[in-house]
DNA sequence: GTGAAAGCGCTAACAT
DNA sequence: ATGTTAGCGCTTTCAC
C-alpha cells in the first residue's frame, strides 16, 4: 500500500553540480528590476509597463531563461500535466488513441505522464502515483478503476475521465462509443444476412465495452425473434479469437455468423476459419468485428466492423477535461458517441441463394 | 522559438482550494518531532532512531502523507521522471517499444513523460519542453535530433539516449539493431534463393535505420557479385509499400525479389503483389521485411523478416540510462544488437526448379 | 506599475 | 540522533 520510497535509486545523485540553470534572480539583476517584476513579465494578466516587459524579456532571452514550472506549481498548484493510464496497449485502436492524446495535449501545451496498467489494481497504483506528482487531471483508457482511487482523486480535486469504460460509480465522467447500439447494429446486419444461429466471441469478461456490445447484440437478437448467441472467450486478442472460433465450429451446433468483440480477435477468428478449419468467409460463415482499425480495410481481411470514431472521442475527452479542470465540482460529463457500421466483405448481406 | 507561456490556459484556476494535501509540518506536529526528522524518516540512508521512525511513519500513515516529489525535486534536482520522445508511433514495433519502456520504467519507480514528434524539429521542441520540466533523462525513439537540443541537454547534464537512430554527432549514446548486418543477412538469403535482380523499398529517406539497412544490403550484394538493387520509396507505411511495388513491377525491368525497409511496408507490398498485380509470393517474387512484428507470423502474411530484439533493446536502453544518470560525464554508451533472420514463406530458399 | 517580504513543501548545513 | 536555520525558484500579498 505505501509508496516504495525506500528504493535504492534514491542514492542516485542529482543533476550535475555545475549545471547553470538561470533563475529569476539572474534575470532580475540583468534587467535591473526586482524578482517579482520578472515573475509578472511571465504572468499574462499581470500589470506591467510595456517597456519594463520588453526589458525583462530581452534579459530572459539573453540568459535563455524561462520560469521553472515545478517551482511555479508549488504555489499555483497546477502542473500543466495530465496523467494517462493505459489499460490494454496491445490493441492498435488504443495505440492510435494514445498517439491522439499525446499529440493533441502537446498542442494545448500540456505535458503527458504515461502509465500502463495491466489490471484494475495497478490502475489504482498508477492514479495514486500520478496524484503524488500533482497532475491536473487523469485520463484512464480502456480500463476500470477502483472507487478508492476515484475517492483520492476527488479529495484533492483532480478530475478523472474514463475513456471507453464504464463503472458502477455513476459519478464519473466518461467518453465512450455507444457500444450497446453498436452491438444492436451488428444484430440487424446479421439478421439481414439471413443468419439464425449466431455466436459472440467475448473480449475481456469484465470490460464494460465487452459487456455492452454483447448486451446490445443479444437484446436486438431477442427483438428480432432470434435465439441468444453462443458464447466463447477470445480475450480481445488474435490468438484468443483463433482458438475461440475453433471451439465454436467444432462444437455441437456451429454458428452461421460470428460477432467478435474487437477487430484483433476477429482477425484471429478469420484466420482460424480459413487456415485452420478450411472454411470460407462469408460463404460458410459471416464474421463481424468492432473498432475498424486500419488493418480491417486491408484486402487480406476486408472485415465488416463497427467503427469507433477515435478522433471525435479524443476531442470530446479533451474538451471535457478542459471544463473539468476549470471547475472540478462540475457534475460528471458523459459522451456516448455512436459507432458506424462499416460494411465490407466478411459478412453476407442477404440470405444465401 | 520561445515557449508559449502567454497561452490562454494560464487563466485556468489551480487545484480546488479546500483540498487538503498533508505536508511534513502536519506530520511533524502529530508525531511530536521537527520537520527535518520527518524528512529524514523518508530519506533511506538518514540517521534516525528506530522508534522515532516508527512514530513518524504512523503519523504519516494516519494523514496519508507522502513527501511532495515536486517540492523535493526543487532541492534534490532529481524528478525521477524520464522523458520519452516518440518519432513514428504508427509503426506497431514502436508501439510495443513504448509499452516496454513505460512498464519497465514504472517498475523502476520512474515516471514517464511522453511526447510525440513527427519530425526532427519537433524533437527539438519536445526535448526543450522536457528539459524545462527537469526530467532526469531523455529517450528519443526512432527519430533524429538536432545538435542544438543535444547541446542544451548536455549543458544541464541531462543524458539523452537515441533508440534505433544514429546521428552524425558521435558523442551520443544509442541503442539500436545492427541494421547494416541485418541488410547483409537479407542479401545472403535472397542470393541463396537464386535471385539476381533485386529491389529495395526504402523507408523514410533520412532515417538512419533505412540508410543502414540499405547500405548493408547493397554492400553484401556487391560482395556476392550481384548488381545494386532497384530503389523505390515506401515511406515505412502500408500504402507506401503497396504503391512502391506496383511502380517496381510495372517498370522496365521488374525484380525477382524485394527487400522492404520494414514489415508494414512489406505487408503493403505483399498485398500489392497478390491483390493488385495478381502475382504469387514467393513463386513469382520473393519478399522480405524488417522488424518481425507479431503480424508477420500470421498465416495471411507469413513474412520472412529480420527480428529486432525489442525486449533486449529496451533493457539495454534502461541499463545505459541508469549508468548515465549516475554519471552524466561518462562517455557515450553504444549498443548494436544483432537482428535475427526469421525465415518464413515469403522468400524462396533455393533457386527455382 | 513596482518593490519588499512572506511562504509554497521540502532538504541540507550546521548546530547540539 | 535531533532541532534550528537557510534556501531551492517561484508567486503572492501588501505596501507605496
């Protein structure tokens, strides 16, 4: 529970002694003003005479000075740093999300502290660690979070946003694809294709994305008078999908169409079907994924899938972050961004001749 | 050039006022000791009586106090934070590298500040920004760096390590695959396959990885008495590879075998060959990539390639970092880790019947 | 509009 | 082994 402060690395020496990092004192001396004036020169709203400003800035340029943000944060209680906790970085979708976040945050002149957290407990550790470093906000991607961590963040007034994950705690801001609606759309598509025996290859069992996609899928199947899907476990991974499809197809009552919880597991399922089982897609089995990663469009896969609007989701997250950082007491913000069915060739569109 | 300090975000308020972050003063009072004793309790080597230590720690636990690392860094001149500048995050290989770095740095109790930098100028901006935040070291992945940035880092004693990139400045530490040797190995392989008209699909023209792979390839071809390869430009991307192969094959003297600067462009070339041009691999053309990303093993690609030993490279980088952080004046450390030829089915192994 | 003084939370140097 | 003092680099009163 306690932070490992007693680690050996603490014996490491600090920065080289002779290193000359200019401070406001030096600039003040060179410009012939007081330290507070230098500070004012670097504080946008401050009242300062234009000439003085110019003189200070010239001195600052000469010494290539800029205020030490860490010292500044000691007083301002802002670090201009956002913490990013990534749950499942092996999925290309989240890799693009990560890039989206870092590049856009940079553009807003915010620093990014990255942590990877394989499971929900390490999310707690990560958040705690980020809070110690006084980040101004935390984004948690594709992973849940313990209410303990939420509480600690709330106590110090640091907003948390969940990206593509929901938790029971309804007091949390979040941005996600409308996974349930995505699942429903897939049910409709497969129904149009004339399929009746359907299956779903689960992602991670506890992920809300997985649960919601399945819930929407099953719900809509029910409305259409179709039986609930067969279930298998694919762990959101290529290997998982490839194994899962074999278990499904070699079981008693093989499905006619399979909905995979994400694209990567769908690629695994696709390869399992054609290379391991010698079946054709979509002639023998229809297959649908979720995410629309770039590879899904490659001819080798040509995967019908539900697109998550990555850019839109990232933008929504950053906009929400802005609002929450301005006012930590604001009620939680929630975005459910509709996915978009991308029809390619891996699923039959009409009943077989 | 100057940092955009005058941005609007500075008007954003700091952390919630009521937020109670305990400080050493509070702990000192509760434990009935002085503030310096509290400090000592959290400083591993410090001389402190076991009973006092216990009492302080109990008080700290009660207030859930831990020292503010930012305030601490003001004096110690260490932030326990490493800057990571990523050049081309769209390549899955570097996405895995990124994950490797963040998870391993976390394990060493170091924070990671991430920046993405599309070009060499933005690397300079990124490094400067990281230096302002007093990172203890900087890792630059898959991108070059300006000597200005190197100079600034050196001036403040912050080590920089280049990951998979070389620059003229020989005073820089770096870790990379022995790209030249990798290129030579591919030349040998294709020669064994009986190919004589060869081509190389370039990655990014200025990337040292690209130059070295090509140099090794060409060099070894020369030694084997083969003509230098035809050249095309694939930009290290799927689309680039797919277009490049078309230009090559539809040109006057189509090659018998093609070496692609990385796996992703090789996938593009492969799809171009079979889906756009109707050719078979390796029957009509042999194809080799570089990286050995997980997808290369998927049956759909089954790509012969040169494996970069990602984990080993990441470990070597972190070990070097450790040494350099301990002694910034230490001479540059260089690792050239041999790649490994992974033979799959995309390249012929013996001359055609 | 500007300077002096106080203090953010911490550690280091010097006492004892 | 512990307390006192000074100061890291900055901003923020509060005077003028």
